[in-house]
């Protein structure tokens, strides 16, 4: 993340939730039937996370372990300078018709690309609607962040497949003293011959964190992913 973060989620864009680009995957079951391990590789034509520009393009690698309702994983991506490496863990559960999760995520960078971010995550989904909330700390470091800053990112997504449209609309907004702005996104995804193909079109606000050329702009991102 440049002058800022990156990349929950996610799934998409939700892990979606949570880690700025996540790939849905089938799991390779380990010897212990109660756990499953999966890996993923991906490509992004441009790397944006939560509406904030990160890099011209990026390739990524991830690994996840599921142990019942618990999960832990890592996600690595090349950025303009060095590597971003994320570490996350959490717990999935349900209450009535609502599917929920609680988790933690850390975003770290080599070569002083950015300072580090650590956050707690909560998400809830009911039918076509999901809400995700992240609350964290942007760490004091060497890239110009002279003190720790608290921040939040909240998003709501609506899956329009029930309306006959293979599209998900989401809206996200930053909060905090150092990070700000909002972003609207339309996402489309399809699996072709085992490869996850995605397209996102987004519009961020003029208050989004980053350089002036990446504010109040519409951008499109093409993604490829493969899980094994």
C-alpha cells in the first residue's frame, strides 16, 4: 500500500473481505481430515486496495489453512518497490441466518514501500448483503509516518445475482486522522477452465488517501487467479 494500504481481502476485494484481493479456492485436504490447506497464485492489471492505488500491476501468491471454523493464511504480492506480505487469522461462525467472522490482519512491506498496518476484522452476511468492518493502527515507521494513527474501513456489498445480474456492488469508506475517502465498486467474476477471471470498475472520491492523480478517478482492474 502506498502512502497507505492494501490488500484484505479478500475474495475478493473482499477477502472481499478482508485482504485486498482474495481468491476463492478449492481446498487440498491434508492427512488430518479436520484441516485443509490451499494455495493460490494471481495477477492484477493494477493493484488498488480499498480505493487506494498501490502499484501498476502485481503478481501474488497465497496459502491458507482451515481447521474447522478457524483459518490462518498469508498473501504476498510484488509492489512498485519490494514485496507486500500479509498475515491473517480468524474464526467463522453463524448465528441464526447470519454468517459471521472475526479476524486479525497484518500488512507488512519490504524495502520501505510503506509503513505497516495491523487491524481487527468483523464481517456479517445475510442473503445477498454483507457488511465488513476493519479497525486498526497505521504504524509509525520510516516512510514519513511520524506516529501511530488509528483508522477504520467499513464496507457494504450487495450481490445482484438474485436480480439476474452477475455483478456485486460495494461501497467502502475510510475513517481516521491519516486515512480518508470512499470508493464505489462493481465487481464481476467467473471461473473459466479452472481459472478465476475477474473485472472490477471503481470510482474513488477526491478525499481518498494518495497522490492527486489517483483521487476522484475511475479505474478498472482485470484479475486472474488459480487455486490448488
